[in-house]
């Protein structure tokens, strides 16, 4: 058995490395691109820096200098950046791509890319479809952001959910390598290795897991170099149990209310926390946020999915206010905020929903515009384990760049004023022949 596990681990490592290497490289971009005299908003939260030249070669940023830069030679494409603001390509770190017709998936990915999203993180779906979409993006066969994705682990009770049943067609629910039920006899090392072998770069913990299970899964996932994300609470494990286990990110700010709510095994009621009795400024929530900061657990608030799509539940207004306020307090306490929508696009919308999430981080949760921008760039990349590759505009980073017609530091809604989108050094949106 130990030899089998070792073999699985080696195969998974090779497969994951190949997928990641290809995703980071992309198909061949133009030899060189110069963005001249642009104002740099680099994603770190630093003030905008005017009069900068960005030189891109082979899909990577090779220099960030004060203009004018030395010309790289004949055949280079030059974009006049006067009056434009360069930001990193946006990252939506909470999407769900699978389900529904393929044509809709492809159209949604194109909308996201042309709307400035150059990387997405799918937090649990059918890994067969996700792997194929990722391959098509890498090969340049579809217009799409780079796609990274998580495999799912939950208690057996969750595997009657129609979404996970659909994502596991061909397997008994709970047996698919990317959607695994955690049962008493499960060989956890093998299950994690098989999840990694699907091409996933993370595990998502969803429901029906206790504190000990969360601890063991997180430790094994980290041992095998996978990130771990989780719903804000997974029943019966509370948010504090997830933080103590060392997960990398908690999703849905409103679910943190369960840290102080009465214990429950009913994960179906995850959005029904005691929002009146457990206030965002209560000591139990303050301790939780301090633990998140100390253990470097990021918060993925998903404000949009609650604020723009409230249901008929009478708790919806309180949930919206609570999630925004706890996000405000988390940011003030030094917790890394990571932007994600739980719904990448909406039908008929010209832009992806990440722009609405950024707006809510500012208007509802009180983040400064540049901090909100960092939530969808540097913070997201670092939480995904990609901080050395993307998320900021610096030499050596992948050339995922969005050029805006107005300063996002003045108004976060200016992220919607897109003039160019550059993905891996390729101009995928913008006027032909330069500006």
C-alpha cells in the first residue's frame, strides 16, 4: 500500500506540475510589447506611479522603468499609455464554471476575460470539464482567463446535493477523485493524492466535517502542496476550528457568525446564523479575526452574491449588513481580503461581476479603493499560491495587464473603464494596431 501511495503521489506531482507549468506559460505571445508613459497601479496598494514604461517579452514583464524606456528593437508593438492606468489582470478567486451547456461556459469565460479577469479559481465542480477548459485556454483554443480549480471533500451527508451529484456523473456520489466523501475508512493520503492528480491546486471543505477531520485533511493537503479553502463554517466544525487547522481561506463572510451561534449539524442552514445575537464587534468574532490574522487565513467575503441576489429569506438584509461589517472589521484587523464572486458573470451583463464585488468592498465594507484592488490581484494570487507569478506588475511576473481610462485609486468603479486587456503578453481587447 505504501508503494502504491508513493506512486500516486509521484504521478500526481508530475500531472499537477505539467498543468501548472503550461498554465503559467500559455501559448506563444508576441515577441515584445511596450506600454509607454502609463500610470502604474501595481496591485500592492502603493500609490499610482505616473510616467512608467512596461516592457513585455515572451509573456513576461521584463522591466518597469521611468519613461522613456530604451526601445527593444524592430517589430515591437507599442501602446501609448498617456492617460491610461495599468493594473494587474483581475483574479476572481471564487467561481463555479461547470454545469449548464458548454456554449454558456465558453461565452461566460470570454465575457470575464474581455472584462479584465485574467485568472479564475473554481472552488469545486466537475474536474473533467475544468481540466478540459484549462487545456483549451492554455492551447489558445478558447478566449478565457487562466483556470485553476479545487477538488471537494465533505462528509457523506453532503453527497445528496444535486450539484455534487451532477459533477460526479459516472461515479457513485462521494467516490469521484474530485468530489470525495470523508468516511471512517478513507485512506486520506491516497484520497488527497488522487484529488491532486485531477489537476486541482486546492481542496475545498464544504460541509459535514468535524474539527478533527478538518485538522487531518488540512495537514495532509498541505503536506502534498495543495491549498485548502473552506466555507466559513462546515458543521459541526466552526470557523475557529478551521482557523486552528490552518486552512488558507474562508469563504462567505456572513458564515463567520456561526463562531458564536448555537451549534448545529444542519449545514443546509449555513446562511441562517444568529446575526442579531452575534454582532460583528462581539468578543467571539474579534478573537476569530485575530486568529485569522495570526495564522494568515484569508477571508473571501463574496458580498455580491448576497447583496445583488438576495432571496426571499427574511434574514437576508441582516445577513448582508453582517457580512459587510465583519469584512470591514477583518480588514481593519489585518486579515487578508480576497475578492471572489461565487458567480463570475450574469446573463446579459457586459462585464463580469468582480467589478461589482470590488465596488461593494469599498462602498459597503469600507476598504480604500487600492485595498479593494489588491483583494482581486496580489491577495488573491498569494492565497492561490501564485504570488510569485501574477497578481502584481513587476519584473518577472506574467504579463496579465489591464489598461484603464481612469484612475481606480480615485473611484473603484474606474476598473470598469477598460481600454485594453493583455493576457500573458497577448492583447485580447483593445484597438487594433496600438493606440
